[in-house]
């Protein structure tokens, strides 16, 4: 599952991605149409993909799928393929703002295929697979964010477990009650340099965002509501009820000395492996009468717009997002189809259901990274300001820091 992050090489790659004048030629192998499928996954997830490719080929003997596993070199190889005019026919995709000019719009494909049921997908996921209302990818996996809490710490302090209708004021009070600085036990941990992409959902919950529809930071990233969010988090550290982590915070909560931690569904396995008795609850609300919202870490399946095998490519990505494939991929990621989440009882599970509830109530929010072409520049400015505010050795004033950042 990829996160929208700043790529050091993004600007350089953007110059060359679409400069190539070559053309992807159709490949034939013993009468078969051959399509190339690129993935960033490795190990267990790659084995699942091999299984899916095999099932697709068995059902479609006229199509051969060449699986290309790029691993950590995914973006470099995809960019090189676009630049040479020879990108894979089908590929995993996350950075739509960067690659959209080389991707096939899928809205017409979905409309003309009467077997494709778009309304079975969770609608919020299409916000993360589209740019300017044009769909470039079919959702294949996701996670929202939620609060993990250590049940033992709550039990030892005789503090009731948090409920889904709690507020950030409730959160702070609970953090106070379960903190014991003398024992190096704290109510909450969060990154000292949080990824702006992830951190933006706190701003959404408070009615603001990093970048407005006018594509500017000013008046949004430094609004009174944004300052309120940054101040709340900074005050928790100042008041010794929270600590910041140089990582994401998972290491700290695994120590058994941290009461609460915000993350996606990927943290579940690590906490279970450490035998941490934990619960999961929705993010707190800023106002009692408004629901909390979460950013979505999503991945999709896209088609190269210069592919000579678009019919076969569409057939493959439709299969890859089908009910059968969703059930197979439960081994590695949350299903994106409503009927699969329901039939597999994930929407009733005390842990997994929280991520689905957060998904449904987060529909309509678009990350700032999808609004501008030069997100990497904005990302760097926000990251620097955030680090200054949350680093305990600096503890910069949120208002002045954010005001300076937007100029």
C-alpha cells in the first residue's frame, strides 16, 4: 500500500516522463495477446498477485500477463517506461497527479462495460483514483486511519475505553488520566515530522485544509482552525501527556508504555505479533455534532494510455478488482467492494469495521496533494513548519510559524 509522499526526484522525472516518442507495441505469444503488469509489491503480496495472474490466464487463455515486480524501484522504473514510451500496459498506481498525462481515462470504459458495477465500490476511494473528476485508476486497496489504544493501560488506570462519538477534548482528558511521566508512560504518541498527506485529516475534521481550491496555502494552512489543530498537538507534548516519535510511533506503542496511537490498518499485525491487547476506535471529533474524517492511503490499478492492448488491459484490471480477486487479496489488504466487506463480515468486526466506518464518513474530501502539480514544494514547506512546531527542542509558535510558511 503506497502513501502519497514527496519524491526527491519528482521534478526531474516530470520533465522526462512524457518526452518519449516511442510507442508500446502489441506483443503476441503463440497467438496470445501479451500484456505487462507492473507492481511495487514483494514477498507474500507478490505471491498473491502471481495467484491472481494465474487465475486470470486460466479464465482468459487468449491473454498472457507478464508480471513485473519493481519493488522499491517502482517509481524510477515506471517513470523511465513513460519517458521511453514503453510503460507497462497495466500498473499499480498511487501518484496520479504526477502520472495522469500518461494514463488512460477509465470513465468511458466503466460506462460501456455493463458487467462492471462501480456502485459496489466504496465511493470515497474514487476521490483518490481520480484527478479533476477524471478516473485514472480502479481502487484495489486502502486503509483509513483510526486510534489504537492499549487496553492494559486503560484497565490499570481504571479509565473507560474511548467511544466512537468522542471529541478531541475527551481525547486530551483521557491522555492526562492514563499518563504517568515518572514511569515514562504517556497517553499519546505521534510523529515529530508527520507526513503532511496524513496529517491533513486533522485539519479536515476542524473544517479547514492545507491548500484551498484557489491552490494557495495562505488563508487555509494558517487559518485559525489550522492553528488550533497544531496548538492542540503541541500542547499535549508541552503538558507531558504525549510524546513525539522520530518514526511513526509504532515502535513506542509496542513498548507497552503508550496509551494511544493513530495509524492505518497496517499496524494490526505488528501489534498482534507483540501480543499487545489493543482496541481500535474512530478518530475524535472536533465538534460533538460533526463526524471525524480520515485521509485514505489508497492504491489503484491503471492502464497506460499508449498501450496497444487496452481491451485486454481493461479485462485484466476488471478481473483484478472483481469480487473473486478481492476475496483472495484479503490476505494482504482490505477489500474495496461493499459486498465483499459485508460477506466476509469485516464491517461487523470490532477492529476492521472502524476503518470502513471512517471510509464512509470521509467521502468528499480531496487531499491537497491532488489539487496542485507542484505538491512536492508545498509538502517540503509544510514538513519544515510542522517539524519546528512539534520538535520539543524548538517548540515554535504555531501561528507565527504557519504565517511565515504561507508567504
